[in-house]
């Protein structure tokens, strides 16, 4: 049974916001904030943040071509924007998450074709990359489902 809320100004009935939207939105925002932090700290070459990497790893990160940096930015900021739009109940979350997926595709292509240090090509790194793929695909599915259900407008 779907609950609806009457909009006093227009008289339109719309579905009530389900509790899981807040859980998904908050978790997604926290998860994607981590990606935004990583991107920002790497791009600004924050000494404290980057100090845990070897020189070989730093050389790899700092040698990204412009297109790979742009893809990474699109992936990270699209996901964070999508998470915030989800919390604002905007159907545009689907578009933002879709752009993020395109950025992730570009980043993954670079990751798989670049001369990556062996220390960055571990099973753990690849599992983390798979978790990122899974999360954005699930967020697109969830946002689309909420849009079709009238929750996101």
C-alpha cells in the first residue's frame, strides 16, 4: 500500500517519501564524498594525503592525461551530485548518476590500458573498482525506480 501526501498549494497527491530513500541517499552521499575527497586531495597534490603513496605511485597519478582526469572528475562529481539530488527528491539524480557512470567508464579504460604500477594492480584495488561499478549501477537503478514511482520529481 502506497501512502500519498496531499500538496496543499496544488491539490496534487504524490507518494510519501519512503524511509529507504533517506538511508540510500545518506549512505550514497557519504560513499561518494569519499571519492570527491580522494579526487580533490590527489588533484591538489595534498602532501599529507599523498604521503602514504610510493614515488612510483605518485608519478602514475600525476601523469594522468587530461581526458582521464576529466573522466575521473565526471565520475566523482556526477556521483556526489546524484546523491544530493536523490536526497532532494529530484528526478535529475538519474542523469547525474548516468554521467557518473560515463566518467567511471573512461576512468576504467585508462586504468586498464595505462602503464599502472604493479603495486596498484592488486586484487584489492580491482575489487574496490568493482564495488564502485556496482554502487553506481545500483544507484542508477534505484533512482530510476524512485522516478518511475513518482518519488523523485
